[in-house]
C-alpha cells in the first residue's frame, strides 16, 4: 500500500467518470451507437459491460488515500494497452467504422492514453509505502 497523491486520485476519478459514462451509453444504447458509428453492436455492448466493472474498481481506487501499488500499475498498464489495442483495431480491418466511428475510437484511445500518463505520474508522486 502507498499513500495516493492528489494527482493520482483525481486521475483515477476522472477515468472512472469517463469510463462510467461510456459504459452506460454502450450498455443501454448499443444498437443505436452501432448504427451511428458503423461498429458491431456486440463489441459495443461487451465493452460497456467490461467498463462497468472497470469503473467500479477505478472509482474505488480514486476514493482511497492508500492504494495497493500493484493494482494501480495494472490500471496504468491496462490503459496503455487499451490505447494501443484501439489503434490496432482500426488498422487491422476487423471493423469498418464510418468517419464518426473512427473519430470516436481515436478520441477514446487518446483519452485513455492521457489517463494512463496522468495515473503513472500520479503514482510516481505518491508517498511512501504504508502498512496494510
């Protein structure tokens, strides 16, 4: 456990808000979003379901003054991997989004990459190890 810096807590909470809003939209309106972005409905709905659990974890971490460093590192690595996977998805040809879908995928990839960076910097600014 480490003392969580204010930057880390804010970055985690911002990630939770962004992910939570995305999760709600994807789960409740996957069909409309699929049509609007020309993306598979199942991809959007399953991503939304994953984001519900992710939002709960990241939101919980963001409310703690002491956090398990390995879990925060997992979040940082996961966000970096999500950013890369989003770009690979676009380049792979596995999906054929329209212009709006491409913009949405790139925008969320950039946002997720920014969260990874802010969380990493916040983690480095965090205090010493504390007893659990």
